[in-house]
C-alpha cells in the first residue's frame, strides 16, 4: 500500500459548530445585501421601466413550463432542472454476472479509456478542467514509456463512446492525425471517468456494464465531497446531483480515485456513515494534483496586472473562484484590520465570480483601497497567474473546505511562501512548509501575516507537496496497472 500515512484528526465538535455558525452568518449577510439591493432599485425609475419586462419574462417562463410539462416555482428560460431518475436497487450487473477484470500484464496490455465528455463540451477553465486536461496530456505524452496501458480520450455521444482526437491534439500541441470515430469496446478495457460528468453519469451505466462484462473495469475520479458535506455553500441542485452521482459511482464502479488522501477518507466515511450500497470490493485510491501551470502560448501579461504588484510594498496573492467556502470575506476582513493598524501591503485576488457572493464582491469593488492596495482580476489568463505567483511575497489560502488546494502546490513550486487555513487537506498538501491560521478567523489570519512578515513564523516551500502533472499521471497509471489501492471496502 502506498502513501499510507495516518490521516489527520477530524475537527472537534465545537470547531464544526463554529464553522456551521460562520456559514450561516455568511449566508445571512448575503441575503441582507440582496435585500438592500432590491430595496434600492425598487425606488428608482429604471426599476419601474423594466418591471413590465420582468413580468413578461415570468409569463414566458410559465408558458415554457406548460409546453415542456414541467412544474414548480419560477424557472429560467435557459436553465431548468431535470427530474431525477430513480436509482436502481442494485448494480446493472449482479456480482455473479461481472466478469473478473483481466489482469494487466506484458502479455495482456489494456486500453485506458478516459472520459472527457464534460470538458470537451464546455471548458470554464476552473480547477477540475485543469486536472482533466493536464492528466490527459501527460498520459498521452508518456504513452511511449508505458506499453501496459494505452490512453484513449473518449466522450459519450448518444449511447456509445467516440474518440476525441481534436481535443487531445489541442492539449499536446499537435495537429489531429485522424477524425473522431466510434470506439468499439475491447476485452480488458479500463474506463476512467475523469471529467465532471455528474449530471449525465447514469447515461454511462450501459457502457459500464459492457466494459465489466468484457473483463474490464470502471473507475471514477472524485474531486471533493463538498456538495454533500456542506450543501449550504454550493449552488442550485448541486448537492442532490452530487450525492446521486456518488451513490451511483459506489454502486456501478470498481474503484474511486480521489485527488487527495483526505478526500479518499471522506469517500469511505460517506459510504459507511450513510450506509451507501456499493460494489463488493470497491477500491479507493488517491493521487496528488500537479503544480506546474500549462506552458505559455500566446497569452500576454497586461500592464494592469504588472502594476498591481508594486515594488515598494509587500504583496499577498489569493487564487481561486470567489465563492462562500473560499474565505475571501475572511481575507478582506483581515486586511482591513492590517491596513487600519498601519500595515502597508497589497492584496491581489485572481479568481472568477462564483455564487452567493454578491455581498463579498461589492465589499471588494466598493472598498476604499480598491485599485490602490486591493486588486481583483476576474479574467486572468495562465501567463498572468504565473506572473502573479512569481511577483507575490506570499500566497493566502483561506478556504474552510477543499478537495486539494492547487494554489498551495502551485505557489510552492515557484518557491513562494504560503499562509493557509488549518484544515486537514491543507495540512496534507502543505505539510510543515506552510504557515497555518485558525480557519474562518480574520484576527488569526491578520496576526499570522504580521508574525510571518516579522520573521517570527518560518515557511519552507520545499516541504510542500509540489508534484508535477507528469508525476500525478504516473500515480494514476500505477494505481490502475499495479492494483495499488489505498483502501478496499467490503
């Protein structure tokens, strides 16, 4: 068994209660902000001008629901939830009907079919898409080294798999050598569900059955369990969709591969604590994400980004989507305390706008220091992010829930110090090389920044996990070819 270090102790009951109270307070502030926003616009002329248009939109939504047979509360013309499909009581194939997986060996090499359906369809360029593209690219780049497992990126079209030649070519920087074509399943194929196909996962179940009937195996990548463990911080019907996907994965897949040991342990706890039906002998593995950014292509660093990193002041960088669990309100509150005390430093934020954060976004953009000592880049490219890592004095990661923590590893790879909230997965990734502060505590963060700046706290990027994407892909290869799993569930 590889990487069998003891997991970090879970948070105490009092600490969990404190975080739940903080989440409730964050949502209360967001609701209060939206209520004030609505009140302010109710008494403007523009509100009354557009009020009739809103009424027409509502009427059209009602008509659409009647035409499509949907019901319930107001729905968007663009987005409507699909009714859930009942989950089967048992796997598509009974245990006795599953063909034992054909062992992978020199005499029996196999194909690794990598599902990229969701990423090939739409790439919002967030952390998950970075993992998908990086792992696929490295598996293809290293295929000449490993004859045991031949990678083939696929997507689901209708009820069958199709190759993704153009998608792969764009990742490895080559022209496609052949067009996309239907993929015929072969004996011993391994299917790796790498992309975030949560909403369409059950569409793959017939394919899973065929793979397993031919002596193959099915694995799914798990990025985190945040939607089921902390549903209040996620958007829309994500908690229901995510839990359904997790339960379906446990039932239909042969293995689940997490992006950290922390998430691997959460999978096992979830299956045990909620009595989730699962495939007998379900395997759980994990790997660490890479920390090298994609190679620069035509992207250039804008002057406005360069100007945010002034030479006369310390600069701190926060990276990631602005969403409730990322702790941007904590970071901003900490810097308010620091600025008020005379601490002269800049805060630069790289991350797109997420959900349930209108109050936080307004607090940033309406701040007296915005454009002076506070900067936010919602549309930064990889070249600009790489530049930001290189110019900052330290990176701040204030999340209270993550699946891995890419900014910690990415910063350490560039020899940048990291100040992070004290949560298990950050301890796993950051080890002894990071300065930790009490999660969701602005005063603790401010004091940690002051003490680190004064040299009272020492950080060491060399002690932080900073695997390359090539090493991450190699670990996935080892798990699958060598049957090198972290845990096996009965």
